[in-house]
C-alpha cells in the first residue's frame, strides 16, 4: 500500500488499467474457450453422426472382408490434412472387422455397447478418442466412426487464439495511447503545481482553474479562498501594526516626559510625588490602550466565524458605566448614560464587552 502511494497518479492509473485488462482478458479467454469447445464438440459430433449414416447406406453385404481402403499417402499426412480428423471401421455383429479406412481404423477395438456416442482409445494408444456407434438397417453390421479429442482441442485453441491474439497485440498500443492521454489530461495539474511553487507568499491573485478536471476544481477554489483570507489577514496585521505604533507613540512620549520630570525633581518632593502619580496614571492609560489594541486585533480576525451571540447593548453600556462611576466621582466627573439601544448579534460577545469597557475606562 505504501509503495503504491509513492507512485504518481499516471503510473497508478496505468497499473490499474493493466490489471483490469489482464483479469478481463483471462476471464474472457476462459469463457471463450468453454463456448468454443462446446460448439466444436457439437459440430464434430454432428459430423461423426452424418458420416456414420452415410456409411450405413452402403450395400455392406457385397463388401469383401479382404477389401481395404488404401492408406493415406505420407505426403498428405505431412500437409494440412490431419489423418486424425476422422476414422471409421465396420464390424459384423459378432465383432469381426470387415472394412476400415486403412489408417487408424485398423486399431479401433470392437467395444459396442449401445447406439450413440462413447469415449474410448485405439489399440496400443493412450490418447482419448470420440466414437459414434450405429447399426446398419439390416442389423448385421456395426458401424463406428471416431475422432481424436486432441484434434478438437487444437481446433478450439486455434479459434480462441485467432480471436484473442489481436487483442493482446493491441494491448501495448492501448497502454501507450492511455499514457499519452493521461499526460494531456494531467498537464493542467502540472501547471497548477508550477504556479504554486512560483507564487509570491503575499499574493492575492487566484489560481487559474482553466482546464483543471472537475474533480480537482473544488480544491483549486478552496485554495483561492484560503489565499484571499490569508491576504486579508496580512493586510489587517499590517494595518494593526501601523495603528498600534501610531497610538503608542504619544503615550510613550508622555511617559518619557514624566520620567524626566521625576528625575529633575529631587529637591522638590511635592513636584516629584506629582510627577510619579502622573507617571503611574500614564502607565495605566498605556496599559488600557494596549488592551484595546489587542482586543481590536482579535475583533478584526472574526469576519468568517460562526460563533454568533446576541448582545443587549443597554445592559452592556450600563455595566461599563458602573465600572467607572466611582473613579469618575473621585475625579469630580459627572457620568450619565442616555440611550435607546437594542440587542445586536455579533461574534465573540465577551471580546466586544471588554473592548467597550476599555474604551470607557480610557
């Protein structure tokens, strides 16, 4: 399994096609062999029966037992004529041979049991033969016509090979054509991989999905959406960094001034104490500002989140005012809240509440 995972898609598809084609070829060869052998057996059994019937029409009473058909010349045996195609013999009802074909017919044993087909062997041979037995119309003679099983098997094999060998020859051509077509179909994926390798990290340009297979198109679209979100996040981070630097510049400058004032007030304890109090207050304001900036950065990254909650603005603002009320009273600041607010649905209600509270406190 791990080995196949390391292979390319083209090689895996080619191997799958080759395995399926081989299995299909083996199954079709087996089915073709069975059907062909059945058809060949039926054809040659019919031929044996017709030949036996033709022999039964002869006037067998005039046949001299010494008469024999001439043997097949050797020049014909070595040609395209198979001497095992058919052979015959004629016996009397008591098993005496009166006529044969002069070749294998002489070796046919008398083994008559019933009319019809039977399997057997020639005298002195082990090869199986197919025989058909028939009785002459006058009942005096037994006619037997035989054919070697190997002849039928060779015939069936030749027929099946004639059908399947062209397919085997065409298989390598099909594989070559398939690999070429796979190369053409996978070319858009190679271009896509090259575009990803050459892509600028902060580029927002979407990938070109032209020619990409429909199975891969959702992946390309998801990548484009990811690139868009990543680019937007980077823009927000740059903006946040710029805003944070701008917002922190003034408080830090004020803290530096208060520190210098405290250092220069060694001879005036009252001025030194006031400077330290202002320094402490400035640090608090800077801390709240940093909290606000961090909260704002979190809110900016919540565009596509699904954790939506309903926030009652009136309760939120009243709670924030109560948090700063005592501090405002000590500073002789009058704080009042007048509003006609409704509830809103937004992301991260807790973060929103912290941000509003920080703004009031600031």
